């Protein structure tokens, strides 16, 4: 049997795939509901997303949705919704295709010409950070107005703190980028347009709930794991209310600090490196504003004097009347999530009106955190774990919902093959 510590989307997809491949599995989750950061709540008639605001209806995502019986609950947005950047005092359309790159007022003629020179620049250099890499490839103007806010926004991070080898190298390899990012971006734009933004009627949290439902008693909620003990063969997992359970292998899909706490007794040095990984904390403010805005939302360009990093237009995306979700904090202002709700809400409302011209009412404030993928990831280099201990989480591989599905399926196939042949995973 495989033991999985953590019932977020990573652990649930992994467990679901293992069961489908004929491997016994148990998932231990400390919370009362599955999903980790992928959770949704109702506020009156509105669905609030407490983590990711949308997914993309890619092939792997669609296959999973169909497999767990959620196809009828899917809601999709238009494939043509624009994304905006707040720059030089107004919202400007972000260029996501070659034609938009030519016509956008986000960049000057000189900045556009500099971007077009990207194919003639070299790939990543040893030890290079994402910020300097993107500026070298595309120029400073395009970095400040577009690439920095978009890439940094994925992690609520600062690209000048993110080593390429950790944060970007694997993504470039998966996209088939050898030299020119621009060429690959424009070639991939059409395929991306075929996968519209999507969610479910009751929010993205419906997906982990559906997967957990299919797994039945294999998912043990409100059952935090207290100890992991290495046996001669396999592990012993001790959890509240479940006693000690022997398993052939353990997969940690929980946050790095939780994983470090469980491994510290047996592997103190390695656990110390795990616990040092930095997470960026974000405040999410759910705003109600009657607007006629149409698009995915906006990011804020570097250099603008706003605390807001960006806003998702849930109203425009999925017809959630008047709902918009603002993001504040992260590495831009790491202290902000500690402020009281009223102060954060007041800032979000004021800045929403500055950017859009529309007043807003704050409905709710929540907080989440995202792995920073910064220099603290250097500490994981050279760490070796036992062959029957695995990690499957957003701090070990590509983040995002698609990345988590892909990684869960990949590891499930590896483990199922190993155990089906009577060997042990390597």
C-alpha cells in the first residue's frame, strides 16, 4: 500500500490514478474538507475561490473531469477574453498574440523592436535569475510592463529573487524552448486558445470533492499525521485516530514545513532544508462592483504605486455577478497579509476604483500562500531521500492545477509499475 500525506489536489490525483492502476492507497488529510488551497466557499449566491480562480480546459483536465463525473458542472469562459495591465495610469491590453503585439499601446515602438530581437539572444546562463534573464531577452521596458508582473504574479514573487534553474528551466524544457521564447509563445498561442478558462458551478473546489468521493474510505479527513518512522522495508505512518499503519512507500504532498516536521526526527539535516523554503503570503479580497468590464482581469506593472498586484474579473469570466478578486501582498509587501481585514479591504476597494473607475464593496478577505521558488530552493540541491519516500507538491515540480495533475499521473505510473513488478520505486 502507498501512504499519501496530504489531501490537496496533488495527493488526490495521485491516489485516484494509483487506485485506477490497481494499487492500494490511503490518504491522510488534517482538514475537514479535501482540496488544500483548491477550495471554494459560498457567500450568499456568489462562489468565492479561496485559491486558484480558474483552470484551463486542457486535455488532461477534461479527462479527469469526465472520469469523476463532473462534466455537467463545468462552466467555461470565452476563449477571446483579453488580459490587461495597469501601466502609466490606465488599463492596457496585454499582447498575447503577434497581431496584438504589433498594435498594443502597452509598449513603445522602441520596446516592441527590442522584443522582436529576442530570438537573437542566448538562452539561460549558469546561475542567472529570472528577472535579469527576461530583461536580457526582451528588454527592460517589456519586463517592467508585462513579463515581470505576469511571471511574478504566478508565484506572488519577485523574479529578481528566482533562479532560472529552479523556477523557469523546467517550464522552458517542457515547452520545447531551446533558444527563442518568443517564437514558442506565438506558436503555442493558438493551442492555448483551444483550452478556454473553466471552473464549476460550485467553484473549483468541486473537483477535489469529487475525486475524494470516488476514493471513498481511502481518504481519511481530520486525520493529521503525527509521525513517520522508517522501517527496514517501507514506513510506519502514525495519525490521529488511525493508529500506526505500515505502508510500502510514503508520498508527501503536504506543504514543505509540514513535511519537514514529519521527517525531522529521522533526517534532521534534510528536513532543515525543507523547512527553509520560503512561501509568499497573499491576501485575497473579494469585491462586489457593478461594472461592464470584460476580460480575464488585470495585473499591475512594476513601478506603479499600488499595493494591489492584480485582480481577477470573476463576473466577466463565469457570470458571477459583480464579483472581482484582488490580490495583495506576496513578496511585494510581505507584511501586508498580517494587517487587519478592514485595512486590507479599504486598500483593495480604493485601488480598484483608481484602476477601473468603479467603486467596490469588500465582501470577504482571505489569505493563502504560494511557494516562492526563490534562492531558498538552492538548499534542496544534492539532498537524497530513501527510494521509498517521494514528494509530489507545488514546491517540488511545476505549480498550477495542470502541473499538479500531470505530476500526480506521472508519479502514479512510476509507482504502479514498480510495485506491479514486485520491485521498489527508485
